[in-house]
């Protein structure tokens, strides 16, 4: 299960939307920007953060690209065969 880390009103909403659209189970962990919890996962202290097992992905756009690629069968990513 994915873990989406961020604060309400931040760009974590993009990540949550993407997970919902993909139909993937996730846990939302609310942490504030530049909090000790955020720094523990991202040296810049910025959110959102996606945790997928041992992998940590930061930046909402990067997270959405990662999810689209990982779940390419759902058709949310770019068609690379065009």
C-alpha cells in the first residue's frame, strides 16, 4: 500500500487524486511543510512525499509520473508508442 505524506491544501491533493483515479489503496499521513517528519523523508523538508515500500518519491509531478508509469495499464500516462 502506498503512503502519501503531506499537508492538506498542499500539492499532496494531486497525489491523492492520482491514487484515487488509479484505484490504488493508500494511507494519507498529514505532516506540515518543513516539519521534522518531512525532513526525515526529504532533505528539503518539502511535501508531498510518496512512499512505495523502500522507495521515496518527492515532488508532486514526479510522483504522478511515477504512478502513471507504474500503473501504465490504467492509461494515465503518455503513450510512448506514438
